[in-house]
C-alpha cells in the first residue's frame, strides 16, 4: 500500500459507480487511480473528497496491469480550497489551471516538483486573489517556462522570478500585457505540437 498526497486534476466516471482520478503528487508525477465503487462508498470517499481542486491524501496500490491505473483504496481531504468554490470566476480559473497542468505533466514522470509547487502556490493565492488576470498570466508564464517553451526575454525572466503570492504587485502596462498574451498563446501552441 502506498500513501501519497495529490492535487486532484480530473475525475472521470467509469461505469455506474467507479471513478478514474487523475492527480499530481509532490514530486510532479501525474497519477491515474481507479476508485472502485467510489460513487457508492461514503466511508472511503464520502464528502466529495474526490473533487477537482482538492488536495488529498490517498492510499493506493500500484498498477500491475497494462492500463497503468493504480487502485485507490481510500482518500482524505488535506486542503479543499473552500473559498475558491464560493466564487464562479475563481472556480473557472482554478479549473483552467488544472487543465494546463494536466496537459503539461506526464504520467510516470517524476522529478518535476516545480509544476506541483507552481500549482499549489497558485491555488493558495487564488483563494484570496483580487486580480485573477495577473494570477493567471503569472501561473501560465511559470508553467511554460518550467517546460522550456517560453522565450528567455528579459521581460519574461523578470516576471517568472516574481513570487506567485505577490502577483497583484506586477505592474504591466497595456502594451507589455498584449505582448505577453501573444507570447503565452504562441508558447501554448508550440508546447502542444
């Protein structure tokens, strides 16, 4: 039995009561876990524990089959980021962050703790943020920079060094903002080719 902590990235219904849970652990490894009868089991998975955006502790068995799915036995909430769920715009941004991380992280690949830290710090900042646009932009810059697809311009490097928790302090004139938005769009396109 393996114990780990993951941020839930995505949950897919499988059959009538089973779920496939995808999450990112502290080493940056994306895990895919099969939760048998998760929709029926209040004891093992009750209280909405297997929801995207939750940071949870999991007990699971590693996969021995070709499908690569570990078997999730139990899960408990560590952090549910409750204040994000009270604001529609924050939920939207949080779910976008999860999609970006799911796109750029790989199953079975560890040693990418940077992505986990960027996501965790971004979700923590999202709880109290009043400037979602700056948070989104800094999050994407940091993720794309960590993947090596962002140009290494002075502007980008100075922004990437900015701590996520201080995202509201970023001063972006309109002309620089539009340049950064174009760079982000190109980097995303390049990264998914």
